[in-house]
C-alpha cells in the first residue's frame, strides 16, 4: 500500500489504528509524514491521536458499526493499545490486513499465555522467564501456599489488564498470598519470584509480512514505582554481550510468533549469572513502546515509522541511531509544585538546554501518574547528553 495510491472509489490510501492514546498519536504523525491519510478508532472525543487524525471514529472498540467504518476507510489497520479486544482485530482481519494480528495480541494480553510462549521458544531465544506459578483457582492457590515457598518473596500479577505496575501485589511470604489474591479480585494471576534485578532493558523488533526483520539496539530502562521513568539509549548502556543476547532473543521471539509489526520485548537483568548472562524475559508489548520513543529523535527511522512500513508492506529499513540519547518520561506529577498547585513546567529553561526534544501528547489535564509527554535529549557524545539530561531532570522535578 503506497501512500499515494487510491482505491477503486478514488479515495486516498488510509491507515487505521485501534486506540487513540499517545502511541496512536505518534503513529498518526509518522503515517501522515509519509503521505497517508489516517483513521483512529477511540471512544474518547479528545483522545491524543483522534485530535490529529484525518478521521476519528468515536466508538467503542467492539462496536460493529465503528469497526465496519474503520475497515471501510482503511487499507490496513494496526493497534496502539494492547488491551484492544482481540475479537475486534479478528473482525477487522476478515476484510483488511491487520498487523499485529489478533492471535499474537491475544497472547501478549495474557501473562499466562505470554509466559507459555516464552517457554515454548526458550530453545531458540536462549532466555527463560522468572520462576512462576499460575493461580487461577482456589486449588492452585492452595498448592502455591503449600508447595511454592521457593517463589518467595514474590509478586502476584493479574494475568490480564496490568500495566505500569497496576494489578500487582508484592508478597513477602506465602502467608500474605491468600489476601493478595483476594485483593486482586480472585482473577487469573501469575505468582512470580521477585528477582534481584541489576537492570532492565527492552528491544524493539519490526517484522514485515514477508518475514523481513529489523531491530533496534537494546535500550536500558529505569522504572520508578512500576512506571518507566528514564531510558538510556547509547553504546555502553549495558555490557555488549548482554545487548547482543537481548537483541537476538527478541528477534527469535518475534519470529516464533510469526509476528507482523513492531514488537517490544522487555527483559530483566539479574546478577546470579544463571541464565544467558543474567538475561530473563519479562513481558512483551504488541506495539511501539514507551522505551522506544527516543528513536523519534535519535534514529533515522523511528519505531512508529517501522510500524507504518511493516503494516503497509513497505520495505523495512535497517535503522541507524545517529545520536546517543536519554529519554525522560513526563508524568503529570511534573505539573504540580511542592504545595500541590497545578503549574506549567519551566519549558523556557528546559528548551534552552541543547539537544532537548519535547513531545507533549495533547492531554487536556495533568494528573499524578498520567503520561503527559516525554523529553528526549540527544547530543554529540554520551557525556554531554548525560549532563543535559541531569540538568533537565532537575528542572522537571
Ligand atoms: P507492567 O505490565 O505493569 O509493566 P511488569 O511485569 O513489567 O508489569 O512489572 C513492572 C515492573 O515491576 C518491572 O519493570 C520491574 O521493575 C518490577 N518487577 C516486575 N516483576 C518483577 C520480578 N519478578 N522481580 C523483580 N522486579 C519485578
Ligand atoms: Mg512492564
């Protein structure tokens, strides 16, 4: 699907996205830059992507009329939001190419299936996930209570709908487990062993309909209270062998899934040296990812460009990072001063620092913990990027 092409009715090539959040917005920007028209399906009248798209279908994700309208408008469809109902993607796929597909999105939506997939391709990826047990029934809870002290201290995570550390409870001993499961509503969960992390990293892979695969170098991530805070994207952000292993593992995972589109695989790094140089696979996101936002400013093709290319069947260019980068996530917290008053951050000072690239998502109001935007710092060398990032972080505290 080339950007300039028209359909039988003479309508311009249009790419669609399920979900209108910031990832959808940056996808829309990338698609439009190439000359595509865009359509966003999101129930929110003021969704960040809906605000900048040619078409905004304001309907529920599973509304048949909305889905029919999206399929009618678009030549190919993607998703920006991993909890999109997979039946909706299935429905769209009856008439349009949908990337990533309903099956793989369904796997990524469910930690139990996701871990089973990681286990199924451990031989080719070389990585395993943290030791865990599935808790879906009272009997499984009982079994974990009695037999899985090896998973303590642990972390109980809902199988579905968790993000940014939500839907998780940390448990020190099995005596806390029953209460934690009840607090999560007794829904399907995984109980994972808490690992002594020395670092976290993630890898972005893009795979085309023809099986062509490209990947970005791994970025190292710092989370605060379960939410990504800082991404370090430059050579030397992790030991070279670890970077190679993470990249190879992510590509193997995408290939084993028969994935089409951009996939982000998140890893833990532990210091026990037990598996693959301490690399443990955590989870995957079937879409561009917050940790890949630096690619917009530091690479010659961004993760959003890759999503456009992959879904539209364009060649996938091997991305080249032309500048070291650090990304600072801007949560709504930054908009509140010490006394809790809402106040616009000091952009004047931030933007006067060299190599700062501000991305705001157009959300109408700042709330604590809400992702409002991000700031990427690029520069001629790692030392200067670090210096500017430190200064920017001080200004944004
Ligand atoms: P989410 O879907 O919310 O991103 P994650 O499973 O990635 O859920 O957990 C969020 C963060 O919590 C991780 O990035 C990591 O910092 C921490 N965490 C999660 N699981 C473990 C674990 N088994 N051991 C140590 N830290 C963990
Ligand atoms: Mg995560």
